[in-house]
């Protein structure tokens, strides 16, 4: 397994265990989720639970994610627009959990689109936007990795997965340059 693949899997595992904000949809006594107790919850109150717990509670109809935590087409359009209007030497900041959240969202939409035409269209739109965002950011990372000098001011805006890719690209390009020259 490549180190890039493991860094993506590591990011997913970290995200699964990251506390996220949720809002209780009903009163819920303390419950046991796979050996871990969570709750009790009061309807309308906000709580913090690990993401994997939140997904199980959401499936059970006990909680929902706050609007600001939801990744949807309008948020992706905004990210895409921001990324496209910036110069090639600038990369916008994304939440550190952007890619794990995106992977979860796309997987959920793909699962639910099997029997739902509307969800299929939504999945296609979200995937198209995601690919465009990734392509824009990749082009910028490649340009920065191949440029002479430091890009520290931009690196702070990269997610963990992107930083690993940038470092790998930079190393490959530097090695190639050293061999050529």
C-alpha cells in the first residue's frame, strides 16, 4: 500500500473518530452503540459525538447534523468558484475534514441513488463539482511543487492528504531536477 493511500485511509479513520456537532431530534435515553454509551439526548439540544456514532444515530432518526456541518451542492459550488477565481499561486483553505466528509457524502449519495433518480442526479452533480475542485487544486499543487523556492504561505491551506501529495510531488520533482542537471 502506498503512503498516499494510507494517508487517505488515516484521514478517514481520524475523521470517523472526530467529535462532530449534532442536534437531537427527539428525547433519547442513554444508549449503547457497539459497546460505547452515548446520550441521553434532549430534543432540540446540540451535542458532540464521534462521527461514526452520529451516522448511526442519524440512521435511527435520533439526530441531525447542523446546517453549517452539512456538505451540499451549494457549498461545493462556492468552493469551486473560490478555487477557480484565485491565481494559480493561491489555494483556498478547506476544512481539514473536507475530503473524508466528501467521500462519505458521495458514497451515501451513490448508495441512495440506486433506486432514486433525483439522488442519482444529485450524486452526478456533486461528483462533477468534486472532480473540478480536485483538478483545480491538483494543478495548483503541481505548479507549486515544481516552482523554485518555498510555498509555505500556501501550504498552510492544504489538507493533510494534499500536504502528503505535495511533499511527494516536490520530492519527485527535486530528484528529477538533480538528475537532469
